[in-house]
């Protein structure tokens, strides 16, 4: 029960903490747009292919001519969606990330067209703000672009919008169509400016290559979820190990601290500008989960060899069963290392339990009696223990002298305890009797009634609880043994 609550709380915590991270991954498509220097032309970014090749050729040629003559650098971006981000913030982000201000001599202009929002956003560089105001741009958007956008005439929308913007910043620039063999005539080519642009191009490209060097800077939505679930996986593994009683305290402290540390690292790495590809946090969480489980299994094996070297087969069997309790599910979660281990573990258990014994009387070989005949050999108390699923008995019989060997295996999940009267494992909790109901000042107290299924001995265990709740599911906080 506490484990389930722990995991629920954890899930809640992770969802609350993870929500901003997931929001960020929704915008990651925008962050992965190729920048101006990763494109064949520099001026049009159209990842969802809304525009015809002829339109792109037209825009690239004219915007290049405009740029080369020092008038303005107009960067056109057309995307299907930017998620829930506002176009203004998205445009500002791209303007900043692509270093348009610095690279293009402060006369940059970014035109961001968001198809699903039916919106055109403009971002004007500082040098251009004297010749072109945001109101001018918005007028261009309303007059030439929005209606065509809504009618899905994307080529027309962008082309007439850009034509008008060019006319606004350079009224004497003559637009031309490269597909019709026209060339720019409005200005003679300026060799010095061209050289400077080319120099800046290569500088910016080198800078961009350097910035992108450590790998993808953002995780996709799928990768984000994968990391999220690997974190969940790590916490489930850690949680299970922490709630197992016989795990050494030192290992528990280590488990808690390292898991927390890994969580913090993954959380820090998962920011919007991650320096790590998603495979890094995946390998941290999964690697640590496997390491933690392996460490625990190593300790179990070490103790098995140290403390149970001289023990009987039944003692060794019981230790192995107890120590691996609740770990079985792990082989489904980390099959690579654990399936083989589990196969070996099972085989060892089978050998310990099923390998024929030697008769203690005559050293002859023994065989195990079938379930239906073994009950002729069992004591009445042992039959009761089997019926209430406290112990599972195996009975062995000698071929030669018919000597019987009876071995009891504790059911791992049994709630039965040893009866203080007859000393069989037959004491079961029957009921809970409230003697005095509490109030705001006094505790409720009463007895848990345990009864022996074999000798009918009654054992009372006192309980006390805070508050006035009398539900039998409520945990008792203190109990003292009273013999009567
Ligand atoms: Zn049996
Ligand atoms: Zn014998
Ligand atoms: Zn008894």
C-alpha cells in the first residue's frame, strides 16, 4: 500500500514538474527550423512546402538583389504551426536565434507566416525602423496577405506581401522575374558590399556550425516522453527496492541519493536548450536502474554464499525465496540482464527443492510423495498449516526402509504466525474489537483477536489509534503483546 501511494505521489510530482518541459517540446519544431545559412537560398524558409518552386526562385532572386544593394534583408518564414506559442514571441525568437540583427547590418526584417493561426507577424531590425514601422508592415499584411492566406493561396499571399514590403523599403527597386530571363537592373551590382555579405555568410555559418556541434539542441515530443517514462521506470525500481525490508540501509541511502541526483541531472538537461541528445538521460536512468538492481542482487548472492554455506537446503531455499520477493517484475522491465539471471535463479530453486534426498536412516535414495498421498504422512497440525496456506509440505519416502522426511516451506505471502500455545504456524487474525472509542483528547483502543486454527488458542493484541476513526482498514500505531 505505501508503495502505491508513493508511486502515485511521484507520478503527480513528475507531471507537475514535467509539464513545462513537455510544453517546450511542443515548440521544438520551431527551434529546429533551418537557419538562413543552412538553406540553399538565404531568404525563404518553407519547411512544410507551401510555396511553389517558382515562387521561391522569384523571392530568392529579388530579396538577394535587395540585400546586395544594402537596402534591407527580408527573411521570409512560412510554417504550418508553432504550437501554442504566440507569433510575436516566435518571430522575436527566430530573429534572435538566427542573429539577423548583427549579421545583416541592422536592416533585417523577419516575416513569419503561421498557416494554422492564419497570421502574419513582422519583426523589424533596429536599422530599418526609420524607414519602416510595424504599422506599415501590418497594413501590408492586412491588405495583401491575410485574405489570400485564408483562401489557401499561399504563393499569392507571400509574393504580393513581399512585393509590397520591398516597395516600402526601396521605392525605386524594380522587381524582376528570373524565370522569364529578367535580371536586376535597378542598381548596378556593388562588388564591395557583395564581398562583405559573403564574408559575413561564412562567419555566421561557422558560428552556427559551432553552436550546433554538441548534437540536437532539443528533444522531440517522442523523446521527451521516452525520457519521462525512463524516469518513471527509475523511480519505480528505486521505490520497490526502498520498500523491501531486508535491503541494507546503506544501499537504501545510496539508492535514494543517486536517484535524486540523476533526476536533477535529467531535469537540468531537459531544458529548452539541452546540450545532450535524449539518449544521454535515457542511458543515465536506465543504467542506474540496472546498476541498483544488480548491486542488490550481488549483495543477496554474497550473503547467500557467506551466511548460508553450511545451511540446509530448505534454509537456503527459504532465503532465496524471501530475498527475491517482489523483484520478479524487474525482469520484464529490464529483460536484457535479468531474464538470464531469473532462469538461473529458478533452476537453483528447483534443484534445492526437488533434487532427491538421501535417507538419513539407511543412506538409500528417497522419492517425493505425490500430493494426494503425502497427507497420510503429515501430522494433523501440518495438515492445518497446509489448509490455511501457511506452509507447503513436501514428504519424502525412502525406497528401502520407508522412512519419511517431511519438509515445510513457508508461503511467502502468508499472514499466519506461530501460535505461542502449540507452536505451529497456525495463528490467524480473526477480528478487531474496539474497547473504548476515542475523542479529540483520547485515543481509541481495543484488541486484535488472533485465533489458532489448530488448538483454538486465543491471543489478544492491544492496539491504539489517534482520532475517532474505527475503520478496520486503519493502521494501528502502537501495539503491545498481552498473554492470557
Ligand atoms: Zn503438501
Ligand atoms: Zn531409508
Ligand atoms: Zn495453537
